[in-house]
């Protein structure tokens, strides 16, 4: 993570040891080859806890902990977690919980604390919501919005088709480099979570869209100086995953498709795979999953849709 970004995370922290510990932890994370996105999320959670203790916490001893993370208690963390649920969401609070577990584990390993304040803090219960798949009809509406020969139209069609065709994560497509692409084998090297790489094939329509984008990309000023696959609208700068996220929302609003985000294609990929009788083990390899809980989680909305389709076909309750 660039030093400037870490400095921004530390803005608002009390003068004390928090910033120093975060810098040391970031160095340890970099030495462990943790991806930048993971490092950022970890450090953000710890910085947010420090700022909460300084500015929001009702606990009388929070000011001391706001200066020194080794003084954080179980009560401080529980208060922060409750605040996250109230001001954000339970799922956000769960992500912060997991990140803080790693922070205080680091402090334990460094022998800065004798016991983690996270030891007896329970994870927040998160309601499992069914995520609607992004099927053919909605995807067609989005692709229709990219018709044309402008640079943005060609780029956005290639991005949408690649998500649709591979079921990859937002960051996996968003962080692609030109060298990850192999047009001869019509495949792409995805860099997944936990530094796990996998190569995934894409089909002829996606290949055509990418080829058209690459020709347009080559004509852009300073494009040869940018190793990332996707270019921003202006200048020789890369389009970051967050930029893709914004683009998809904008395309969704134009096309009349609510809730447009990359993970809906991931759910759709799992749905279509099972619908065609695909093996769960092979699906885990293609989507970069290590835990068997993931196919069940991502398959929940798809399974509900398949059940509804079968129910309609069976005509139960319609024979009389």
C-alpha cells in the first residue's frame, strides 16, 4: 500500500501509538505478500476502531485506548461493533470483526499484549439474503447500452462480457494486466484471494469484444505506459476496480437494471453451472473457492430460482 494512502488512513487518530503500530503491521503484511486490497481492509478496520475510541465511544477509559491499541478491551471492541451495526450494517461489522482479529493477533505475536480483546467477542449474526442472479435478460440490457464504437462503449462491453463469461470477482477482473491475457488460448490469468492464481477460459463473443477493445486501447495516448488492462476515460491511467463498480452502476441506471454489480454474475455462473449438471468441485476450481461453504452460499439464490422453475413445470395445485 502506498505510504500516502496509509497516511490518509491514520488521519484523525489521536497522537500516540496507533499510527506507528499500523505502519509496522502494514510492513509485516507486505512481507507476508498479502494483497493490497486485503491490507487496506485490515488497516482500515484498525484505524476506524482507533478513531471511534477517540471520537464516539461512551466508555470512560476509551481516551487512553485511543492513544494506545494495547489498552483496548473486550468492552471497547463490543461497543465499536454495536456502533458499526447501527451506523453501517451487520455484514460490515462482521468484516471489521474479522480484520480486528488479525490486528490483535499481530500484537500478540509481537508480544505487545498478553491476550487479545477479541478472544471472547462474538461475531455479529448476519442475515443471509438471497442475491438475485444477473441472467441473460438483464445482461442483454446492459450490453445494449454499450452499443457503438466509442472507446468507452468498447471497453465497457469487454468488461461486462468478461464478468458474465467467467463469474470472476470484481477485483480479479478489475486488477488484470495486459500480460494476464492470452488471446491465443482465449483465456485469462486471474489473481484470486490468498495469492491463488487460476486460468479461466472465455468464449468467442467475449474474445471478440476484448479484441475490439485492445485495438481501441492501442490508439490511446500513453496506453503503452500502462500495464493494467483497463484504461480510464481520459489520460493514460488505469481504471481501478472501484471505477468499474461505478461504471456498472451507471450502466445499470441507464439500462433500467437495478442492483447492477459484478457479484450478481458470480451468482449467475454458479446457477448456470449447476443447472447444466456441472460438478461442484470443478466449480470451486473455476471460481477460486477453497471452502465448500461458498458453493452453498452462492448457490442459495440460484437453487431457489431452479426450484421455482421446477414448481411451475410440475403444476402442483393446478390440476383441479
